[in-house]
């Protein structure tokens, strides 16, 4: 039986009631985004987390940044577990969980930063488990919809973070352009030095920028140990790094 929780250095994520469990790639997204937010020249004060699930990304960002976070989750059980994870953390006063459909979410403000680990597997086989369909599939929310929502709720000088399957890279580039959103930096993630890329993570903006940067990173080296570059990203979070 899978462990019902994942313990980090400063907080614990319980995920037994969530369709989407803590994964290595989602941890990478949270850690990478948290550091990028910390290093932003423009002060980030408020963040929107689309499809928060367990609350993982919000907690990883809150650990490194003094920001207010609105975390939206459509699934009732997942949103309740996210609330419990947040309540048990040192940052419960700064993270607010909303059990709502992001498509009908109407905040009174726009956000300095938006982050999302959105549905991946559109137009592919669906699970018999409805909660997994909600977490994974396009019947509930597509990446195209996520980008439109980001465009609607992001401040003009704001930034956003998005993770998606690398195989959809060209498609996502076109969707970004169609929504007048632009990638600033990206990280291409491989399972190991022997594997092809499987995830892309981007930091973007609604401002048309000319300069962009891309880094490629593997999680495991040839000896099945975490690579130094991966350790550098996750060392403030993982217990044994």
C-alpha cells in the first residue's frame, strides 16, 4: 500500500484522499517556481494556484516567499485534504483553499503570479475512477482553458508557471501564442540521463519578451542517484538531501 503522506523538511502532505498524489515532477515544479518567485525583481505579493490538489505547490511556494495564496480545487475531498495540509503547516494564515471550479471562480483582484499543474492526458483513455478523470482529463479542464484563465486573472506585469508533457511542446507553444502569453524561461525534465524528456516547465508572462532561456535536467544519474542539478533544486524540501 502506498504511503498516505509525504514528509518534507518543513511540512507534510497527506494525499490518501486525493486522486493526484505527490510526484517527483510536481515537487520539481513547486521548488523551481518558488525559487524563481524569490528571485523576481518585481515583488510578488499574491499567487493563484489553479487545481491545487493536495496543496503541494502552494506550500512549497509559501516556504520560500512571503505571499498570499488563493488555491482553487474543484474536487471536494481533495480540497478538504489540502485545507488540512495547510492548517498543519507554518503558513496557514497565508494560504486560502477554495472548493470551486476555476472556470467560475471570480476573485476581486488580479494576481502577480499564477501556477498550475493542469490536466495532462486530453483525448486519451479515461480511468474508471471519476476523481482521476477530473484530475487528468479534458472533460473537466483542458490546458487551453487553463491558459485562457491565466490570461484573464494575471496582472499585466505578472508571471505564471505551467507544467505539461514534453510531447505536447509544439502544441503548447501555439496555445501560448494564441493567448498572447510568452515563455521567459523553461526547464526540460527527463527521468534519467538515459531517458528522453517527459516534462516541460515554463515561466511565462503576458509581456512579449525577446530573451528566453532553457535548461535541461535529469532526475536520476547513471547510478540511480539524484543528479546534482536536481538536488540543487529540491535540497530545501526533500528530507534526505
